[in-house]
C-alpha cells in the first residue's frame, strides 16, 4: 500500500488532536461553571475519541508517517483532561444541587 493513502486522515487527526487538547484545557477552566463545564468536557471527550478513530483509520489505510504518535498522545491527553473536567464539574453541580436542596428545607 502507498503511505499517502491515509495521510489526509492523519493530518485531520493531528489538527483535531491539537484543537481538542486546547479545548481540554479550556474545559478545565470551566469546571466551576456547572453545566457549562459538563458540556465542554463532554465535547472534549468526543473530540478525543474522534481523533483516535481518525488516526486508527489512517493506519489501517496504510499510513506509516511519523504523525501517529503525536495524534495518539493528543487524543489520550484530551480524553483524560475531559474526564477530569467532567468529574470535577459533576461534583460541582452535585454540590450546588445539594446546597439548594438543604437551603429549601
């Protein structure tokens, strides 16, 4: 197979990986904003998974270039950041909900 077959997908995965990693850091900044933090962190996780799928498809199509490792690193980092942000945002939302419930009693 020609190594250019999956090059477009690999480039798309790298660009998406960089974008989603930046989005992951933004999601960490919005963890204290409640629902917004949850939504942004979910989007971050989805972008990371899409990045993994794209680089896997590029590899299956025969791409052998050096972009594979950075794509995997960006996507895994994004999924981890998104997961951390989702957990913290979820705890923050739960804390707010419990405070409102105790204040109404």
